[in-house]
């Protein structure tokens, strides 16, 4: 049954996402990750505009060439899931980016139904995200449940739209719902942060966002789970302070459980460059904690209400893996 379901979704993915992949690693690399001011490589809507996308291909991913876009696919995960990302030719940008993103979503998934529930019987976590990259381009990400018409199954479909003056860059993809996905998972891996931070455009002149980012980051941000919590304060003058706590549970015997709480504190300065951030503690000035940061407005009710989320990605000194934490503004 699992194999049959996978074959079904393999066809589903390729039916939705007929794409073209860049022919060499140079085209999908990060040589121009800071943005460039070269002229556009072709008119809006033409395949030549795909050359204006610059990004890092996730490790182990492959590409297949199609006639109207480019598709990137990951190896199969332990749960037999493959991540699929499609990059589409640029189209004209309208006066409202949210409308443009919604139109792009309808275009990509026009042959499919929207689904509000997962195959596990839980709510599909639809959302709309709005932000500005460290290079100055504005973007919207829309995530909704989708499925072939008449199918009981569902996947999370997403569309990313970035406004580049009079052009609109569009990237889409599909994955299982976030609680079980190894592509855009909340409990497992998520390729999107690294992909997003590597993304730039050849026909875009980067705009220094340091002052704007400091303004957006200023304030108190908190995150908490069942066993850990973190609070970080950013000031507009380039200083920060944080406090974190983690709980661990040890069973002594069948009726006793010992709980220990560890607290961590830090104060220092932070430096920004595009979406990259360096956290420099006052007592460890020669050991900066490097990572990436973005601040987004997120709506889970189709744009009626919005919440500010700060995402901080750092690499673990223990296992070398990426860890991204989302903080809500207090």
C-alpha cells in the first residue's frame, strides 16, 4: 500500500510541476548570492528569465529538464518522501504582491482542490507569510493543502513570490503536512531556510537593509516548548541579551521522577549583513555565533490577523546540523 501511495504521489508531483532545471552547478550556485545589477536575461514570461535566479542546490538534490520551468528534487527520505521545488519563468508584477502570490498559487494548482485536513485527520496548517529579504526584495509565501480532484489524500502546497520592480519571481513546491514532512517539517528537517538564504537575483541591485532589519528586530522575542524556553532581546543600537532554560527528566524508580532545570544567560553585540547575523557575546568576543535571521509577518486566517515571527538559524556545535527557532514578539 505504501508503494502504491508513493507511485500515486510521484505522478501527482510531476503532473503539477513540469519544470526545467539549470544545466550546471554554476547556474544554481551562490556566486552571486549578494545580488547583482546585471540586466535581465530575457523578456518577462520567457524561459531565459530562469537564468536570473541564483541559489544553492540543496546537497544530494537532482534536477530534470522540462519545457516550461525547472524542477529540483531531493533523494527519498527515510519515510520515502521526496521534496520537490519548481522555479518558474518571471511574470509581470502587479500593484499588490499578495494578489500576485494568490494568482500564482491558483495558476500552479489550478487542476487541484484545496484541502483543509491532512490524511491523518488533523487540520492542515495553511498560512500566509510576508517579509522583506536582506537584499531588499519583498516576498510573500502562501501555504495551503492541495490534492488531485476526487482524491482523499492531501499535501501541503506552497508558492513563494518575490517582487523585483516590475517582475515577479515565483517558486513553488509540495510536501507532506509539516508534522510528518522531512521537506518542510516542524519536527523534522526543513530545506527552505537554507534555500531562501541562498536565493538572489541577477537583475536585482541589493539594497542595504541593516537599519530596517535592526528596527524590525528591536524588542523582546520569546519561544517555548514543553522542555525548553528562550527569550532574546534585540536593541536598535546593535546590542542583544538573552536568557534560556531547559528541563530534563530522570526516572529514579517506578514512582519517582527528578526534574532538573538548566539556565543560560548571555549579553553582547550583533552584526548584520543581508540575512546573515553574528552574535558576539561580551565574554566570547573571539567566538562569534554565526547564523541567519529574518523577520516575517504571518497570518493563519487568510490575512485577517497577523503576527510577527523572528526566525534565527544557527548550526549546532554538537552535530553540525542546522537548527532554526521561531520567536514571537512579546
